[in-house]
C-alpha cells in the first residue's frame, strides 16, 4: 500500500490510477492524516444512503419524552 501526500497525489494521479488498476491501494494524506483512498474497483465498498426517511427514529429519545416542551424551555432560556 502506498501512502502519499495530497499534493504529490495530485501530480501523480495517472500513475496512482494505473497502480490501482493493477491491484495496488493508495492512501492520500493531508498534513500527515489519512484523507482518502484510491483502491481497485473490485475492492471498493458501496455505501448507499436511503434518503431522509432512512433516518426516521434515529434520534428517538434525544429530546426526552416531551420534545416540544424541551424545545420551548430552550427558547425561553435564550429569551425567545
């Protein structure tokens, strides 16, 4: 696996793509931290987002048993 800085990766993108086609992975870093990966198509992970409806219920209980009352208390706290 190759680890390469973002600026170098920009300059060497065609080379990185050829290596990915040959099966080699590359991690692109920025200020020493990993930011992205170039991987062969066969190794990719598909992430699908189901839209807003897929989020339904994910915050259940976040605002307590009476969300409206809680939000009103926040408004009152800030003078609203």
